[in-house]
C-alpha cells in the first residue's frame, strides 16, 4: 500500500508539472501570437497614416503651386498692362507735342 501510494503521488507530481508546463507554454505562445498580430496592425496603421500624410503634403504642395502661379500671372498681367498704359501715354504725349508744334508753325 505504501509503494502504491508513492507511485500515485509520483504520478500526481508528474501530472502537476506537465499541466504547469503546458499552461506556461500555451500562455507564452498565445502572448507571442497576440504581440505578432498587434505588431502587424500597428505596421499597417503606420503605413496608412504615412500614405495619408504624403497625400495631404502633395495636395498642399499643389495648392501652393497654384497660388504662386495665380499671383505671378496676376502680377505679370498687371505689369504688362502698366507698361502698355505708359506706352500709350508716351505716344499721346509725342502726338500732342507734334500737334502743338504744327499749330505754332501755321
């Protein structure tokens, strides 16, 4: 009976150690799986955020380029117009000067 009791106790200790090891290894592998999934999700979210920021940066660059072009074209048109006005005033001045000279001569 004593020998049988020791065998039962030894079997119980082996089962106890095995169950502990099994629970630890299951916990470890489950934790590693969770960490792996979290890592992949964070990687995906980071790539998505980077892509979104790159798109926003490109949109801002295009908007700024359009604004610069608009201002430049307005400035160029205005200066072309002002040079035209100055040319017209100069021509009018010369014509009036000529007419005044002709009027004085005759």
